[in-house]
C-alpha cells in the first residue's frame, strides 16, 4: 500500500477545502469500493478526506418529496419506514445489491460513485481506457459477457454496477451537490455519463464537488412497483440485467410508467420512449411486450453478451407484470 494522508473534517466546507487543496485527494465514506481499488493500485490517492463526520446522515420528509442524506447507509435507506412505504422500488433495489455486510457500510453517495466492475479495469497489467486513458479497451475484443448493449463507445463498453441508481433514475430523483462554486442540483438521469471519448469520467460532477443529498419527488408509484435483478447467484452478484418498473394504474389503464434498466449501459438506462408507449395502454402482457420492444431499439451485442438482447426484454415484461400484479 502506498502511504496517504488522512483527514477527518467535521464541516462540509472544510471537507471541500481539504479536497481542493490537493490535486490527488479523494473523499471516502463507507470505502466499500474505494479500498478495493486502492489495494489493487487502480487508484492511488495521496490524501483521503473522510466525510463520515459531516451531518449528512438523515432521511427527511419535505414538501413535495423526500431528502436522503449522502451518508445514509444502504441498510438504513432500504429499511426506512418512509422509503418502504413511498418508494418500495428503491428499497427493493438497494436490498438486491451487494451483501448485508456491505450494505451496512456503503452509503448513498458512495453507491452512486462506485466504479465499474469490468475485469480489465481492475487489472493494472491489462489495457483500459477508463483506468489509463489512451491504453485501449481490453473488453472490446476480449471477454465481454458482462458488458453494455446500449450507449457504449469504441473507447469503453463497461456498465455501471449500482442497483440503487437504477431505481433513483426511474423515480425522477435529483442529486444535490456542493463545491467551491456553491451548490447545485443535477437530475439523476444526468448525473452519470456515457463513455464517449472520455470513459475515465463516470459522472458529471465538477472538480471538488461533494454529493450532499438525493431528493425524490412525491409520485404515485408505491402500489405498483418492482425491481427485478437477473444475476448469477442470489446474493453478492452484479446484475446481468435489472429492471426498475413502476406504474400508476387506474381502471386497468396505465396513467404513467417509469422504467429503467441496469447492467446494460455505462449509466442507469432510463427507458423514456417505452414509458411513453405504455401511457394510456391497458394493463396486459401485450402492452408490456410492445414497450419492451421499443426499449430494445438500438441494442447491440458484442461477442459474449448477446444473451442480454434476449434477457433484457423478458426481464422488462416480467418486471412490469409483477409491478401490475398480473404474474
Ligand atoms: Fe476499461 Fe471500459 Fe474497456 Fe472495461 S470496457 S476495459 S472499463 S475501457
């Protein structure tokens, strides 16, 4: 392990200043991904700014929605009464991620900031444009069974690993951040980036910005929601494909739908066009199959992940049927 400085500020401004003072500093909260990355020399920060003492641990009911502090643990989030009642989709998504031990440590902000689990990214002997820009993408012509079918570039075909973020993207959440230039709010669907020419950048955070909270607006999706994750074992496995589905149903007709997929792109993949397709349609498997077909437009597979092209629409249909209670 390479030596690094460690500071533990108690105030937000002090944390941001501590980060900004050092070009190679990083925030640490639960550390469930960052410490793995450091042990493998994938990232080598000279300073860690431990933010665990900042007052960002609360979940609050506000006018028009719920604010979740960035340091709320995944366990506290999934088990919170308000989240279970109003956003069961989010609770289901969080519980489907990682293991109980990791969820006890991992935070909301850290979950959003976790890096891809692409094997090449974690092996410093192999080429990876995300870890070391300009070295090439090992997965493009290598082992790519876990990789993207949407939104990739010739520089990177990795997927984002978070389940929680898929649900938050579907629920129209916004991310509050604070930095040297003040505070701002980012739509959750704009928080993570597609790889394009700069796969080393996972998010649209500006330099030295800190995630402070996530806001989820009130929405009528508590009754009919389902997070369905297809994975290789029942726990502690990343999604091959996952679907966050939420419906507002009246008289067997769909008033509104929210749909997003995980395991298929470099960011949570919101299915806006499929949502529009569902609006006004009857609750039926035929409607859901039509939406799934729309959702899959533009999908493209690599050598080892063609199974996702078949798996994804079936997962969408099954998640929508479960959300609607017609399984
Ligand atoms: Fe690196 Fe992305 Fe290629 Fe994986 S897919 S090797 S993360 S550039």
